C-alpha cells in the first residue's frame, strides 16, 4: 500500500493544488475499505465519500452539486463545503469543510464519471464483477435495505451503460485474501513485465 501511496504522491496536482484520486467500482466492491487503508498510507489523506453527495432522489444526478460544492473551490485552492446526506433520515446535514490537501480520495460509485475525470490525477477501479459486488452489498446491508437494493441495481446498470468508468481506469485493484493486487488499468496498459503490483510479503499485494 505504501508503494501505491508513494506513486500517487508523485503525480502532478489535478485540481488546483490537490491530487484528486478517484476510487470507483460497483456497489459492494470494497471501495470504502480500500480507500480507508490507502488514506492511512497517505498520512491520513481526506476521503470524500460519494454516499455523502448522493441521495435517494439523486442516486446519480449529483454532478452539479459535487462540482459546485467541492471541485470548484478546491480548484481555486479554497476549502470546499458540502452538505452530507443522511440515508436514514433522508435529509442533508449541516455543511462539512474539506480543506485542500496534497491528496484527496474521492470514493464511490461514479467517482470516475465523465464530468469528474478531467479533475482526477488518477482513477482506480475495484476489479470485482457486478454480481459478486452486489451480492456482498446485499449481505452487508441486510433485509432492511432489500427494497433499496432492487432500485439501486437498476440505477447503477443504467449509469455505467451511459457513463462507464472502468475503461478509463489508470489502475485496477483486486482484493486478495491478504492485501490488494494493483494492476495497470485499461487507460494505460503496459507490458506484462511492467505490472504495478507491489508487496509487503510473499504475495503480490499492496
């Protein structure tokens, strides 16, 4: 993980003084867990969870709010202020402050969407098939969220059909039994002898 963190730190800023790193993938693919570990390796880099930006009424139609509340202020070197959404009360909470930082992770389904990609220094895609991801998500959220998941799957299918992220990923991330394997993404293929996997132990993990 520290090898990947070091690589990301060396990227040129992409949004004002900030290196925005997108972590995208299907719901349930492990984005939040991976982003949390990567953030720690980046000296506790801030993580913007897109679950805080989306809402029941705007599962994927939140681009304007993200650009206005987060991307544009960071691009000017200013602190962003965004109102996180509470999925249980279905209301927006008081604004949170997101100051500029050397690296900020943007984690969530749609982090690699067309409107956001020009502001990203790198896009990472969690490499887990959608059916496996959704099964994990349903198991995680339990019976209480069964109705929500039925609507979510349809919305996610439509989103990625119209605005796919994976073809533009710089790196693919696969969760292993221990750690993660990081491979070149479709956007920047390199030869088989130039893979970007790194390890702390005998496995090719980060």
